[in-house]
């Protein structure tokens, strides 16, 4: 599954460290998710979506 986290994060001028902190997850976890080394569980996706002020479905790349 692909996610649009990087695209949304960059539009909001956030770096990985800032988003991870805002979402309450480790920078390593966010890096692994963005580079597709790790699939996030729904709880982690919810934290990221909340930090980015979007809905979870907005993170899903449907292309």
C-alpha cells in the first residue's frame, strides 16, 4: 500500500522530525513508513493523519 505522507508533509513545510514529534511517533518509524520498509498499523496512520490535520483516507495513494 502506498501513502501520500511525504507529499502532504512537504506541502505543509514539515520535515520528518517535526511530523514525527507532532504525531508522537519515532523519527525512525516515520522514515521506515515513508520509504516503504514498514507498513503502519491503523493507530499509527491515525496519529499521522491527526498531526497533518487530514483524514486517514487522505493519506492513501489510490493511483
